[in-house]
C-alpha cells in the first residue's frame, strides 16, 4: 500500500471513529498523525517501542496498551511493505474514579488548579467496551490490507419534489399558550442558574424534560437528532446564565465543552434527559462555587485570579499586579467587600476543597495539603482546625460531626 493510500485509509478511519489515529514505522518514526479531540493531545504512549517490539512476531497483529494516566490505545501491525504500526487512541476502557484522578494529580505534582482541566480531558474521551476495541482493531487490519477504493461521484438527482408544508404554521390559542409557557420556564431556569438556586433548578428540571420532549419532533423521524440539537442550544443557554451569575469564562469553557461532547455521544432519549438534569445542576453548582457576582470590577478580577490559581502559591503582590492595583489598597478594598482578608479568603477556599478530598480514604493528608496549595503540612492542619473546628484526621474519621465552617 502506498503512502498516499495509507494516509487516505487513516483519514477514513479517523472520520468514522472520531478517535485519534497515528501511523509509525518500526523504528518509531511518525508517518501520520490525525487528531479529532481538541482536549486530548495525540501523543504516542510511553511504551511505543515495546509495542512495536511486541508486534514484530508474525503471530501477533494487535496489542492493547494502557499508560500510567489510564489512557488506552489499540496498536495494530498493518499489512504494508514497511511493517507500519497503527495506533488508534487515546480512549478509556472505564471512566476514571475519583481516587484514580487524585492519584494522577499527585503523580504529576498537579493541584486543584489543574483538576478541572484533567477531568475535562477524561470526560472528552470515549469509553470503549472490549468488543468495540476488537472491532476497531479488525477494521484497521482489514482496511490497511488492500488499497482503498474511492467511490466516484457520477451525478446528482435533479428531483424537485416539494416537501414544503405551510410556510407559517397556524398558531391557535393552545399553541400560543404552550410557546409562552416554554419561554417562561426557560427564563425561570436561567434565572435559577444565574443565582445559584439549586432548589429552583430541581423544581424546573421536570418541566424542562417535557419541553425537550416537545422539541423531539422537529426533525421528522429523527427524535434523537432533534433532541440533541435542542440540548446543544440549552447548553449554550446554561453557559450564558452562569456567566451572568459571575462565573469566569475559563470555568465555563470547560463545562460547556464537556457537555457538548457528552450530548453528541448519547444514543437514546433517556440519556439526554439525564444529561439535561445534570447539566443544569452542575452549572448552578458552578455559580455557587466560583461566582464573583456582586463584587466591584477590581475585586471581581482579584477573586477570579485567586480561584484560577488556588492550587498554587498566591501572593498579594501577584494579585495586585494582575488587577492593576497597589497591594495595600487592594487588601483594604478586599476586606471591605468580602469580609475576609486576602489570606483568610484564600485559606477558606482551599479548606473547602480539602474537605472534598478528605471524605475519601485516599489521598493522604500530606498529599491533600499539597494538592490544595498548602506547602506546609503543619500550617495546613492549623488552618483547617481554625476554619472547620477539628483537625483533618478527625474530619476524615467523622465528617458529619465537624463544626460548621466559619
């Protein structure tokens, strides 16, 4: 098979699977790299040479490899003169657990500032069953075993059959009432998200499911496609609502991309209904967690800087430089508006994140202190007890018995 034909075949597989494809020579030199997933860089796994060595024996034609980050590739020995190795991936064989994500953060010396990005990467990857993986390996082996036949376009039908209904649908009083109700409910749920009102969001979720059902007939005989389209629109509406609620675009971009990918992957209406509920809840929670609504422009920028860098060292001088203010003036204005000093606010936010980790058996308290931006374990324990009322160890043993956070 020629280089051109190999490239065409790789592009076909990439187009059909929407999974990254790469071709390598047996000495590890990259021939082709095709990437579909914007959040998962196409990188050959660390074990590339061992994969190539494993595929050299004639009796082995494919190999599955998972790296330390839980990313998996299917490697296939292709029927080409140079013995090309094809890699399809990365993908997941199971969604990573909270414990696994924590372990990866610790291994990479990352912090909570990188956690959303890491979770977004995993959420953007397909989760494939063993049968699906075997099918993909079979597809690659067979498509690369012979030259690709490209169909030639012979012509186009000029049938002008009219499928046009009435240009303007008759709107009776019932239709008008339903349309008005749909828009009213949409306004209610966007207001609930913008204000971080989880109770109102839960109340509106059932109503939104009914609205989605009514939109499922917009494309004749394609209810799933119709529902996906309205889900994409609703994802945008939720994103705008959360932005109005004071959430920084960096956080919004991560969640918006996540749900765009999840929507497209759904293969039934029930799955889309579930997504609608989790989407509204997560956007609302985002407003609760990272909203800077109500703050003056300068303090809003300071809060955004802190929240985006929470896992790293944050100095008052750095915040002041980022917002274009003098440190002492910023410190005074921050205390006036937020009610806490800059240091206390940073520590409070870090303790909130630390508590989320402590409800699990792992990671260790030392690792949690590092993940959440505390470089000194003793200081972390002292700050934790001041805000929570108990030490991290006591909280881990009895999380529901701890004093309310100050």
